[in-house]
């Protein structure tokens, strides 16, 4: 299963009463597919999955698979810090038609490398689906070392890729150098998309692609076709916007940004908070600056 260059870690829209807004979720799914997303990750961190019930997570995956209707792959975030629970959620995702699963590093209990290896291998053996590992030490408090990723990529055939949100290009380079060519490394940080491509990475599991998916695809395509100056120009233009999207806890900024495209996505679940007026104003300034810069390279986009 090819997950493409740009996967989007999809937000979950909520109504004012805190329930999931499924009609708006369907609109978001269609928007992502039409605007450069190669695959959708449902129930990842950006979906606010720590605040979602088990039933909600299962239903969001089922609904996403149904509405995507085979147009692109759907990857279900089924990882947890409990192995047995992760297996149960993986089985549910497989039953509901997901094309792959994503397993985050066990958080809070912070197992050692041997424990991480056993956790991932045990879950992967329970499914026929391709498995994406998700290394995000800033959130989990534990780093999957390159040696662990390399070993498990060779020992467990259906563990096929990793979302590396460590921000450590050296670690990513070590993985790329030592895994087989069919194991892919994705960045989990939008600002490292182009640098990772330059050292042989596959692409990005993105937040920014909610609002600049076509621009990011243009950057990737320019790099692949040897138009490196164009790719670098887009990369540099994107950086301030990417920083703004993470200036407040994710996903509050991207949910605010999506309202600029006409989506009803402002509401978040506590303990996340809506951005303050002054925070929105600061974002607006960066957003408007980016839109001006983007006019130049968007004129070259192939639809």
C-alpha cells in the first residue's frame, strides 16, 4: 500500500455542544482529497483523540473510510500506551475498512527500547494491514531509537513506514540509510518536509496540508523534477506559516485556519482552548503575508 508523499493528520470538527460534527467532517474529507492529500490519518493526535471516547474513535474511522470511498488510503490511529487496547482498536479499524494503522510510541509509561519493540511487534502480528510507527518524543516522553526502528522494519514485514516527529534529521538519516528500500520515513514536522526529501525521505504526515496541500504538493513535485530553487522558495515561504500553526497547542491554530476556508472548525475540546483574539490577529498577519507570497508560485500550479 502506497500512502503517497503527503498524508494529512485530519482534524475532528465539533459542534458547540462538544459532539462530533459529521456533516462538516465529510466536507473536510472531500476538501483534503481535492487539495493535495494522498492519504488521510484519522484519529491521530491532531484529531484530539486523547479527548475522544473509544466509540467515537471507532466511528470516526468507519465514517472516514465510508466517505473516502476508496479514493485515497485511510490510516487509522489505533496506538495507545496499552498493548491490548491497541490490538482491540486495530481489529476494529481493520473491520471498518482502514487501509493501514498508525501506532504511536507508548506514552507516559515510557517503556524501554525492548518494550517498544515488543509492543509494536505484538500489535502488528494481529493485523494484515500495513503499520506506520509514530515517533513523537515531545509528546510521549520516549524516543524510538533508530536502531529499534531499523530492527523492527526488518523483522516485522507489515511494519512498512514511520512518522518521525523527533525533529532529528540525523536520526531520520540513520534510519533511511539502514532500512530496505520499501520502508519509508515520513516527517511529522511540516517544516522538515523538504530537508527530509533531500536525504531520501518519503514525505510528510502533515497538519499544514489542511490549508496549503496544493502548495506542498507543488514543492514536492518541484524537488522530484529537479527544480530545486522553486522547491526551496516554496519551503521558505511556508516556514512562517508552519511556525504560526504550532505557535499555540495543536490543533487550535489549524482549526482556526480552516475557518478562513469556510469550515466550521473553531471548537476544540478541553483541555485544548480556542485561540485568544490577539493570537488570532497575529496568525492573520502571517496568513495574509503568506497568501501574497504564494501568488507567485501558485500561478505555476498544475491542477
